[in-house]
C-alpha cells in the first residue's frame, strides 16, 4: 500500500442492523465480526455472499481465530474459546480465565492479535461512567497479565510491527496514544498522545494499521474513517453513510467496516457491514 492509494466509496454488503457491530477479523476467505449488544457473531463470505450468524450467551467484545479454527474471544466475563456449529445458530463456550471477576460492571471490548501471537484486549465499564478499564495480554498458555489501567472506553489496539509500535485508544477521552512495544512485544513503554480530538470530531473507535504503517481510525458519531501517517499527519478521509462506524479490517484489496445502530433509530444502513475497495495496495 502506498501514499498514492486510491480509496473507493463505501457500500453496504450486509444490512445487518447490528446494535453494536465491532471487531472485524479477516481469515482469508471471510470477514467475521461481533454484535456486542445482541449478542451475536457474524460471518460474511465475499465470493459467495454467504451470511452466517451465531447467538452468543454473553457479549463478545472481540476475538481472534486460532490455528484449529476455534475462536478465542474476550467476552463479558473474561477470555474464552468458542466452538461454533458449522451452519450457524449455536456456540459452545469454554472459559480460559476471568481476570476481572472482581469487577462485575466491566466487560471486555476491543482486542487484536499482537505480533508475538498473544491476544491483547481491553476492558471498560459497561455503563461508560467510570475509568475502570484496563489492557490485558493473554499468552499462548492462557495466562492473562494486566498491562495498564485507568481507561474509560478501550479501543484498538493496532500494531505496527516494523516500527515496534502499538496504538491504544481511550474513545471517551477522544485520545489515540502511541507506545513502544517492549519485553519482546509482551508489553509497552513510552506511551504518548498520537492524536487528540475535540468537540465535533466524533470519537476514535476501532482502528488498524496498513502495510505502510499508516493508522486507519473509525469515528463513532464522526461519519468517517481517517488515515494517519506514522507521524500523526492526516493523509486521507473516507466519508461513511452512517454516523457510527466502529472498526475495520483489511481483506486483500478491500477494507471492511462495521457499524452500530444503537441510538440511531431510523438511520438507513446503520449497523451494516460495509466494503471499501482499494487500488494501489
């Protein structure tokens, strides 16, 4: 992907009316995503148009796909492995650990696979009132370690392995931070403000880095996706047809964007899954 990247117009591929669509993951064939508030998981296969959904027993904030095809999820109560019926419908949940069992008002939110293979996920106060959120790292052995506390609404992380960098967001504070990966990628240090937003900007939500190390950010109540270079300069802006785009995932020559319908009664396509075609990637 280059700075001369041409970005197409977003179009809805699944008018799912998700309450809180989030956390898209591309597996090479399909894009998976969660509706945190339904709660449910969805899978969309671009080549065939096939759409599959599973009902979850509790909120799935984010997830990654394991080598055996199961999903490792950050849920309301903690980390768990999910086994899904092939045709949709039911899922089996096997708890891995519950690192915040003492904080019943919290839930896991956004998360990603780190360059070292671990799963980083953030927690938040489900009522979005207190700064009780934290970042956690789950290693391959199933041990969770707290990385940092004091967040209101955790989003991200996004990793730039080439620069040894991680981006972390506190959406409620409209702040995106950058930090240096440390301890062989098992933690971070030197956290600093990467971009600070303000009144009228919307709230930075889910994000991802591209092959050039540029950071793409979805803006809740911002009607857009922004692309920033590694120095924090705005390079591109993509207008979205919905007020609350929530997160994104790259899939070959396209990017898929999730969105939310919560609080947007009657807004066309809110909660849909969108595709944006890319040229020059």
